[in-house]
């Protein structure tokens, strides 16, 4: 009874607090208020106000019309139970500006996939899948209960866990790892051993005798002396390909942002040179990786990329992958050098020219500059036109240029965490399986076997399924917030927070 009374008091207090934000009309017979509403809800709001007027027998009719305002509108995205958690992941970095591209649309797929690249094991993925299905099956029960902070966070991200588990199973099948054990799921291996002990360091290794394994890593690599070098090379190159692809998607989204806001300056002097700079270096590296995979070349890509900068005129020799590679590298290096000042110099001077012409009385529209911070807070009385400060704009553009040029290198290197964490997860699984479970299973003592099984289960549950899951989640989060979103996402807007009784909590005063 007390809780119901407190809930009623909180609702009444919230209603009066909202009414206090309104102003009296000059006739003192009605209240006037200004607020934001989604465009799709205008008809519903009008019908609700008219029904309230009729039910209260008011003598004053409702007037509802759109008004202009100097403040940027709040941002509102319609979500459901499935997409809400992904939107919260993006909003934790920063709320989108009004009408800018929403990264959550892409995060729904890319976030669980990058997580799975680091967590790829279809045995561990099945464990996560069971957890996600349990949370979804008990959805109605958990939604009506008061959960602890950890359980509430886990339940809120149940669909994120579901997709992470599905992609982990997929990547685990690609890596051919089930609790670090390889299986011949998709047919027979393409390799055979020269002798009876493939894992012996003194053997000659594996010999290919049939067509490649149809899907994923051939199971014969598991336990061979070339397993680690092969998987290292595969996962490292794959990480670079995934990173360059995602960064290109981010730059392309900056083009759609600029085109939507009719900002041709950003298209010509940011999008184009950024795309050229990134792909003339790391896009070219990605193409070399694919060519090396397709041709089976033994070229050293480290040597190719390093001497592309140090000695661009030097002959490639055995590291040449295709005809005309050296002239192409010289050309790509030149346009990469040109792209940096292309980002830095034109935009500030063009903005200065447009600003001076506007104040000379010529007819120009509002000067749109995506780099000018729209840091207006709700309720502020910021003016549409601000005084143009060339030095501030130039310094801002200089910082932006340095950040992008250096970030193109550091962000690409940052994606190597996909390789590092995937390798760490695989090696930890192997250690627990071989040095704990198999070692204990080699004894005839039943107690030793039980202890070994218990230790293996504990290590799998708490280290591989909890700590490694958290680690891969945080690294995937960083890749989206820093490496992906900084290419196009400003994230300096503010949320649309409508009045709602459901939003009231017990902590409200």
C-alpha cells in the first residue's frame, strides 16, 4: 500500500513539475508551452489534445502548430527489444546529431561479428547461445522482476549475446575449433603426413594430396608443427582486411552525411582526400594480401610496404607480385602525400572566403560547416550565425588532419587486436584441454579424472566464457567507438526525452 501511494505521489509531482514549465496566456485562461515531438507523432498528439479538451469541457480550444527554433532538435530513434541494446552501445559513446547517420544500423551486424572473430570457437559459442536462449525464453518473467545490476545489464543485452553466439559458432566453424579440438565436419582433409607423427618437430610436415578443405581451416593443421605460423599469418592478414573494410565504410558514411546536409565542401576536401589517403596505403596492402593468397606467392609484404616509403625507386626483385608494381607504388605514395595538405588547407580558406563574401552583402545561404561544433544544450539561446574565427577553424582543421593521417596508421594497427585476441583465446583453450583434461584423463585413477574434469570446466566457464567474453566485448566496443565511428560520427547531440510515467524511478525526489 505504501509503495502504491509513493508511486501516485511521484506521478502527481511529475505532472505539476511539467505544468510549471508552461506559461500563462495573456488572457490568463490557458497555458502556453513549447516542446519537441517526433514528426510521425503529430497527428496522435493533436487527437490526444482534442480528446483532453472534450473530456475536460474546456472553453478554450487547443492550438497546435510548428514553430521555428534556434536550438538544434533532439535526436530520437525508434527501437525495439532487438535493436535497443545496440542503440545503447552507440549512445554510450555519444548521442547522434539531429539527422546524422546512425552507426547502430551497422553495429547490429559488425559488433557481434568482430566479437566473434576474437572469440571464434563453436563450442564456446554454443554455451553463449544457450545463455541467450535462456534469457529470451524467460523474457516476460525477468522483465517484470527487479534484477541486480549485473543481471539487469546481461538481460538488457540478451539479443546482443544471441548474435555474438551465432557469429561465434560461425567463426568457430571457420577456425575449426570446438573447445580447441578440430573435427572433420565438412569432409576429409586435403593433407596427409609424410610419416606417422605429424606433430613431431623432426617430421617433414604435411603433404597436399587432394582438393582444398571445402569450408574453414583444414583440421590437419591442428597439432602440426606449422600450425602456429599458418594461423598467425591467416588471422593477421584477415584482421587487416576487416579493419580496412570497416574504416572505408566509415569514410563512405561521412560522404552520405555531407550530401544529406548539402555540404559540398566536406565532400571535396575531406571525403575524397581521406578515401584516397587510406586506400593508397592500406587499401593497396589489402590488395597485395589477396593477390598473395590467390597466387601462392612467397613475397614478403613487410618488405614491400616498408621500402615503399624508404626506397620507392628500388627494384622489388622476388617480392614483386605483378607487372608494373613499382611504378604503381610510386604513384600511390605521391597521391598519399598530396592528400594530407588537400585535407588541411583548402577548407579553412574557402570558408573564410565564403564568410567574407556573405558580409559584403552578397546573397548566400547559411554557411554550413560540419566541423563547427553544435554544442548547444537544451534551453540555450544560441544564435544561428556566429562570428567567424579563421585561426580557430584552421587550428581545428590542422588537428583533424593530423588525427586522420596518424589515425590511418594507428587504427589499422589497432585492428590487429582481432588477431591477437583470437590467437590468445585459441591457445588458452588448447592449454586447458591438453594440459588439464587430457593429462588427467591419462591416469587410471577416477578421482584424478574427476578433478581434471572439474578444473577444465571451471577454467572454461570462468576464464574462457566470462573473462574472455568480457575482453572480446570491450575490444569490439573500442573498434567501433574509435576506429569506425570517428570517421563520420560527431555524437554531440542530445536525446529526445518525452514526459512518461514509465520513466519515473524510486530515486526521483
